[in-house]
C-alpha cells in the first residue's frame, strides 16, 4: 500500500479471510437438495422446473465468482471495481464521497455488518467489494484514507453539496421502491403458486399463465408505480434531512 501519483492512493481490497470449507459444503448440500426437490415436484407447468433450476445454478455461479473475482482497487486514475461479471471504473474527479453504511441484509457471522459505498457526483451509489468490516479490521481508517485521496485530487476538503445530496436521496428512495416492489411481487408469485397447487389437487382447471405470470407482473407494476410516486417516504432514515 502506498500513495499514488497525482493525488491518488494505491490500495487492493480482495478477500483476506478465507471462506471456511464448511460453507462450500453447506452450499453444495443446499443446492443439491433444491435440485432434488425440483425433480420430485409434480403437477407444475413444464417450464417451471427448468427455469428454477437455471436460476439456482446462476445464483450459485455468481456467488462463487464474487468470492474469487470480486475486488476493489485504487490508483492514480481512480477506483476500479471488479464484479463477478464486468469491471467498473470511476476517476477521482467523478467521486463525490465514500461512506460506510450498515449492511441491511446482514445475517450470520459470515456477513459483514458495515459496508463501504462510493457515491459519484451524479448521486449514483457503487458497491465496493470487500471494503467492509469482515475483511478490514480498521474499516473506518481505510475509508478515511480514500476520502483524503479524493480531497487531494479535488484540491479542497470535502464539503456537502446540496444538489448532490438531493440526487442521492432521490436515487435511494427509488432504489428502495423498486426493491420493495420486487419483494412484494415475489410474495404474490409464491401465493399464486400455492393457489395453482390447490387447483391441481382439487381437479380444478389450472391457469398457470394467469397465476404465475400475469398476476405477479401486474402486482409488480402496481407496487412499483405506487412506491415510486411516494419515493420520498422510501428514503432510508440516515439519508433524510433533519
């Protein structure tokens, strides 16, 4: 680790603490059990089984790729983020702030409690892989160094910019609105799946296209429209103006 040329700072953040082998064993057992249960399920539409199997495989592959490939690096040019698929770069002059925030999806000992996010001058938020309290004991100090590098490149100390903060709040509200619409439509899909099973069990005429596609899509559209119209109420508490 060293200071870079032109006000940058050289850092490489990858997985420092190895994932226990038991985690991979557990992941394999869960995946195989899920595939086994799919083969046993009966009465489902023909396309449901392969679709769920493909989704399960994709999620497992993306998770494994993140563990091996995901990283954050910084240098004289700015910040580079390597994701399971693709690479994203942000020049120092495009960085508004780097913040540490609570992980809203933390569950268990293998999940970080605090994550670092990069906010650009347009108010967009970018995840920084492995810049978290699970991989870094001094997360606050590391982020302070990165913020200092941003300030050196800008030539002035960080200061709040109301127009950027407004964009951040708006994007955060809409992001949460889309997420809640997705979760709501997923719950509707599961409920409709239960209705379909009941129809099949009671010899009623099944309507899989209506129940598993039309109703969830309609619920997603309705929820997304409603929540996006009320995006201000979706802004996380720590971003709301006092």
